[in-house]
């Protein structure tokens, strides 16, 4: 997978400047940062890609480190934030000591790993007591997912290689890994070709708690106690 993401790194990063990309980005970030309770300290952006969330954590005052397997993704991220440490590492064996972080954030990485339990064990190991993990993934039961899956049959996209989760599956994974206070929410209730972004955003704000099983993007949070 790292070779594939090396190949698409610049195209992936450019997508965030498109109309749909900007809508998805601000909507997902609104959800993610509404769930994060940690306001300062040491943070790890696991599967940081081109540094989208790393930059946001940096702006919010975190002492943040970015980790990814794709060298090309990391090059783009480093160019954006020269002051931040970026490390090429495998999520199954993270190069950090026990209880090193207050927060671990991982957005759209879990879709591309084969053994999520091992990664969660690593996250648990490197989190301090009272530290939190927030994971964001695409939802396997959403309209967006169905559209992307069909598209990937005809055009090679990252979704061709992805494993998608439901909110219940993610909650179970975190609980089984030992995390407490596990909760999940979701956003983005219309597929990417829906033309009325303003309407979509209003819906996202109002129903992300009630319809957490249907949104295209799921965020799940847990605490190490």
C-alpha cells in the first residue's frame, strides 16, 4: 500500500483544494475536534499522510509528531510544517516508548491495515493513563461508501484496497483493546455528487449524533484508564 500512496501523494493532497474536498475536510474536522477532549500535550498523528491533521494539531498548540509509511506523503507533509518531526514507521511496531503521548489521532488509516487489533494494542501502549485515541474511518454502510466502491470497480482508487467499518465494529475494537468511555459519531450523509453543499452541511450538524450508523465518515473515541 505504501507504494500506491507514494504514487498518488500529490493528487491526494490536491483533492483537499476541490469544492468537495474542502467540504469534506471542514466537516470531518468539525466532528473530530468536537470529540477530542485533550487540549494540549504531546500528540501523534498516526497515518498522517500529507499532514492535513498534523498541521491542524500544530496550529492548536500540540507538540505533534506525524507517522506514515508513504515516503512521498511525508515529503509533502514536511514541506508544509518544517518544524514538526515526521517519521516513516509501521503502525504495528511504533518507535515510541510506553506512555509517550497524551493523544493519538488516526484519520483514514485503519481502512488500509489488516490487523487493527495489533495497531490498537500499540496505541494503547504509547498512550499515557488518561490519554485518548480518536480514530476516523469511512463507513461501510453509507451511500458514499457504495458510490466509491462501485467507482473503484472501473477506476483504480484507494477504496479498491480498503476495508470499511461500521460504528459498532469500531466501538468493539476499542473496547476489546482495553479503552474506556468509548463513543462514536458520524457525518456526511450525502454522496459526493450531491450538488447542494450548504444543505449537506446543515444536515451534518443536526443529525450526526442520531444517525451515527449512516454517515460516510465515522469517528470513534476511547480513553486509557
